C-alpha cells in the first residue's frame, strides 16, 4: 500500500530545486495529484514548494563522501516512507534498489546522462576509461532486474540498458512554455548586445575559447552573461584569465537562480551560447535544456556542430549557427554574423520559439510522465 508519500525523488547530487528533477518532473506529478517529496543535498530546510515537500541533508563535498553517505541516505529515504523512489544518479539508484528489497517500494531510475562514458571520461586517465566504463555498465545491468521504470532524458542513453525496453519511457528535457510565459517581460532597449550562457560554466563548456573569440575587434560591443556561475570550481582561474585579456569588464557572473528568475534574465539577452568542447561522448549526445530555453526566449543560438541531437534540432528549426566550439575563430565569426544583422537575429529567434511552441515543450513530456506513473501505481 502507498505510504505517506507516493513518490520520493531521491538525489545524491542534484540540488533540491534542480530544473529537471524539481521544476519539471516533481512539480508536474504533484499537479497531477501525486504526493511528492524531494530528498536532496542542500542547506537544512523543510518546506513545501508548488506541492512538493523538500527535505534536505548536508551535501557531500567529494565523490568519496557521496559513497560514504549511502547508508545515511538509505535511512533518510526510508524515513520518507514512499511507495516509489525516483532515483536521479547511479549511487541513489543503489539506495533505491536497497529500499525496494527491504520495503517493497517501487524503483524508478532517471537516466540523465550516458553514465559509463561520463563517469570514466570525467574522472580517470584515458587508458583506464574502458575498464571503468565497463564497470559502470556491469553495475547498471545488475540493478536493472530490480527496477520498475527507466525514465530516459534522451534516447541515445538507451543502449546501456539492454533488455529493458518494456520499462523505458522517454521524457525529454524540453522547456516549459507555461512557466516561461508566466515570467516573460518586454526586452529592454540597450546600446550593447549580450550573449548568455545558462548553466554552470567550465573549461569543458568553452570559456577559454570564448575569451579568445572576444578579443576580435568586431565583437567589442558584445558582453556576456554567465548565468549559473562555476558550480564545479574554476571561477578564480577564469576571472584571472579574463583580467589578463582585458575582458573582465565584459562579463557578468550570476550564480544559480530559480527558473522564473533565470528566464527573465536570459530573455533580456540577444544570443544564446552552447560551447561544449569535443572529446567527451556525453557532449556528442548532449540534450541540454538550455537550448530549448534559448529558443523559447527567441534567442538565436550558437551551438556545436558535432553534438548530434543539438545540431539536428537547430538545423531542423533553422534557429541558429553550427560552429566548431574548439576554434575561437569559428565562435567569433558566428557572433559577428549575428551582431551585424539584427534582422537575422530576429528571424532565427522567431523560428526557434515557434519550434518549441509546436513540438519541443515540456507540457507534452509531463503528460507522458504522469501517464507512466499512473500505470505504475495501478500495480501497487
């Protein structure tokens, strides 16, 4: 029988108000009538936001701390007494399976990334990466028999979960038209243009190449908003490099904001940036929600040509420019082309918004998620 909570979103890394986990999935399920909680690392707090109960615990500092905290996370999650645990990382999935074995709760795993490649490529030297990736795949296959649903954020992650087609549901990371429209404000007139990068910035997301591109004289009237800061570290290194280049005055760094506030800031900008660097499989198969936010806000986008899904969507919608993000000259040329042609910016932006309104919106994905959970709870 269902406990006091129908669905507990269980996170070992994602923050309490994560954009996908909280703003999209948890809130959508709460609106549909499910009793929903999110147990996540964060500052001590207990609150209910948009129908979702937020429960927090002290965040771990390192990966080894995340692993060490698993017994504690198990106890905290068990105290929620949920009928179903929606797990958002591989380690929280381990906890979810342990809860299933001890309490009989349902387990859902939300596949955000291509985990074997991401874990290996981000933490280990190249010679060890195949072995580490194989170990992660083995862990995944061991957990699959104890899992009731797989929620895929992108179809390209499916091959790591063989034989699970019957429990898979594709819930893509599109943007919420309703949430964005409720916060839209007229764009202010200004002399200088602004390019925006939403989400955490890092070397892997292209700040060295962006700095070099901004040295181009034709871009002297372009500023950059880094909306999301440097959550993985590296801000001091970036600021020192920007100062050496004489470009520090052209950057504004804003830490994480709730979606409504972030969208308002983003919508006042002129160009959306996605500068993932080559060399990582997850960048090839990236499916970032910021792309759809940019498109809905009518921003022309500058995106990597090597990212398969990103380049396909931008090409089909004809809403931006495909570049080589590892080449500062390619970045500079695309920005110069957009700066010099206001009508092209307007046309590309309008096409992007139309594509989101027509097919790349969260509202359709939310209904798929609600349908999947309704079917899951019929079996309780």
